[in-house]
């Protein structure tokens, strides 16, 4: 890396540190790559514990030059989101935040819940952290603004309206019961509601209601009146926090050990319309303004709406100018980041800070309570099964098939009583024909433990690193979903693979009995036993994971078999259609142009596919 220092340019860009295995461990941006990277090798950097730990693991350096510091900031944020480096501050689980999506590019828009941001002409609202609250908002809006909920991008013509139209949850565009212009007004109302523009929405609803009444269209006037009253009830609950009726976000944080909670208040038109909190890890060695800076970069990278003002409790002074330029470019207008010194704005920031502290205390209290319950459950499980110590790693195996077709197995893993999804594994059963769960269990376990033994040998000789290995860690307790038959298969595999020291048990459904090797009578734990509930959660995770994989394989098989009936669509085109759309419903909903755009397709083949599903 020191040799590369001489070649570094004095231009803006992004630098990337990698460890000995090539994994990205840190991403940073700089106005001058040469000066910034050189600072990591100075005496001041050696006194910083985090930088010292970073440089001890860093084995390689890469850089990407950009035309401006704003471009470097955007690239840095994207790389952090993609690689989630060990030494960067990262929003916790930011890839799974839900959004509300209004499909404005469609003639008759829909309101959908999604976790993917696409440049498809839709309007996105979010990100949110509580999916339950988003679903409740979606249900409320469906009552206030009855947009269609069908899956097709354009409503398919129907001779009779669906049930949603009968119960006033849809205006029936599929039956021609509403014009596109009238329906668009409904979608505009959803936009105003989710943007916090309730006052403007109320004025528009009141005007349209009066126009309908003046035209003696009393049924439509009554519908608009009901919408008006419902929106007024929601608006009454919102607190006026600013007399200038401006849009602004308010950002403040609280910190506990190595984790920070950042609270963001959304003020629209002077009213506080909502709030969200986000957790950031690896913040112990950072100043408060550095945490706020990292949050602003990652949050506004995905945020759909950017207000004119962002109020913060701590000022990211070093990055202020470039952050404001970046946000202004995204918004298409001036954006200011302000640290208020007095008045209403300062009180609002303090309020956000207090809420952040309360939220973090609630999270920590819940975590402590769950930890106590898990410790109790593991202790009780060890006593019930006669284990020498509470099991740290539990693995559970389950089999899924329908009459022997597409048989799969799953391995769910709990560590310290908590799910470890990144260590889940799945197996497509290869040597068993027909519905034979015992043989399928035996194959899955044999593959798991033989692979584990091989990896441990390779690690011992230095030919494989623990980072690359997937099965080298053995369980402290092996659980199989089933009774004596599945348990006997597991015991036989452990003996074959030389793993007889691993405790094993079977958990049978319905009566929830625990079977142990060499004991004719099963162990029966009380229904409210924490140990039994822990085993049930583990078993349910294995079952969910197996069923999900089985459905994927079955869906692909059904999709291929359906497409085989279409003339002019061979194996290559079927594969490309499957890759492009992923499901039969999405292919059915696709338009001619979308089908023709798939690699390998032409207009004639696209017409054949379209006609097959629609005529």
C-alpha cells in the first residue's frame, strides 16, 4: 500500500481498503486522494483506535477518481450500501426498509408496499422502519382513496365489477365505471396525503364536493364528503410545530456504547406529520457530528423527498458545503443544513433528541429482557436434554416436498438463542425418489457433516480460510423435525461421519414431544416452557426456509411447463423469460413491448406469448 501512495492523484475520488481475503473493509471519499490516504500512515492516525485497527487488517488499497467532491460523496454512499464495510458506519439492515410506491406511470395508479427503489416513473414515500405502521397506513389510504389493488399494470376488462368495487374499496376502472381523469384525482389525493399536504387536500376535496352538489350529483358529493371528514380527523391529530408553514426534517441522536439511534422528525407545512428512528453500529470511536454526517449521507441517498431545511443538533462542519450541494442537486432547489441556536427550531431539535434517547432506552430494555429469557431457555433446555452446558449453536433440519416432487431440505441456525439467517443452508435432494422423508433427512445430514469434516481438514492445512468455509462450525445441539424415524436417520449419519459426540434430538409436531436417542419415552415440556418455545421457533424457521425453497423450485417447474405449450418459444427463450420476469403472473401481466425487449425474443414470439395468456 505504501508503494501505491506515490501514484495517488491529487484529485477528488473514493478510496477502498481491502483485507487479506479481498473483502472491502472501509470506503472513504476525499477532495484530494493523495493527501487523505497519506494521513492514514501518520502519527495522528496511529493514536486513533479505530484507524489503528483498520490499518492492521488492511492489505490492499484501491481508488476511483471522480470529477467533483459531490460525485465522490454519491459513489462513497453507494459503495458503503453495497459492501457494508466493517469499519464504516452503516444503517442497520437498511436494505430491508419498506417504502410506499404510487405507480403514477400507469393510467390507473396503484399504491403498493415495496422494498426496492426503481427508476420506473413511480413516486416513492419512505423509507420507513416499522413495516406494520406502513401496512396500517396503506389500509387507511385504501379506505380514504379506493385505488385498485389488482396486480396487473393496466386493469383487464371485466364484464362485472369485483368484490372490492361492491364494498366501495375500488372505483371499478376495469368495468369503465370511472374515467381516467377522475381516477387520477384520487391518486393526486394520495400524493398530497403522504406528502403531508393535508390542508391543500382538504381545500381540493371541499371544492370538488361543492361542485358535485351544485351539479346535483349527490352520490359523488356524499363520497367526497366522507373522504373530507376522514382526512380532517387525521389532520386534527397532527401538531403544529412551526408558524412559517415550511417543510423541514429534524435530525438528532442518542448513543449507548457502540450503537447510536438517530431520530428524524418530518415537518411538512409547519406540522409534525411523523417520525422514524434508525440504528447505526460501530459508532463508539466517532464524534457526534461524524455520526450525523454518516446518517445524512446514507438516509438521503434513498429518500424520495428532500425538504428545504434539515435541522441537526450537531453540525457536520467539514462536510457541510458538499452535503448541501449534493442535496440541492437532488432536490432541484436550495437545501440548507442548520444547527439552530435558539427559538422554536432549537426546541424541536431537543425534542427529537429526547425521543431518540427514549427509543434507544426502550430498545436496550427490550434487548436485555429478551437476553434474560434466552439464557433461561437455554439453561432449561440443557437440563431437560441432559446436556453438559447450555448449547451455543443449534441447528435444525426439515424436509419439504409434495408427493416426492421437488424434495428439499433446510438447515436453520440459532446462535445464543437468536436466529443467524446468514448461516442458513438449503439442499436439493438428489438421491431419493418418492416421498421418503427418512432417506431425504439422511442425505441432507450426510452432505452437511461430510462437507463440514472436509472444510475443517482444509482449514487445518491452511488451504481454506474460515471466512470461505460454510459448514466447518459444528452444532452444540442438532434438532430434526420429526419423531423416532427422523431421529434414527440423524443418529446413523452422526455415527458414519464420526460425530457421535454431538447431542441430537427430534421434535415431533402436534403433541410437541422431544425424542432422544436411547430413551423409549419422549420428553414432554410444558406449553409455556421457554425451552420448548425456543425449539419451536427453531423448528418453524427450518420449516419456513424449506417451504420457501420448495415453492421456488415448484414455481420454476410450473412456469417452464406452461411456457412449453407456446409455439415458437423454445428452451432458450423460456429461460430468458424466467430470468427477466421471475413468475408466471408477471409474464401474464407484461405488455407486448416488455416481452419483445427480453433477450432472445422478437415481435412474433412476444405476440405468441401475449396471446397465449390473454386470448
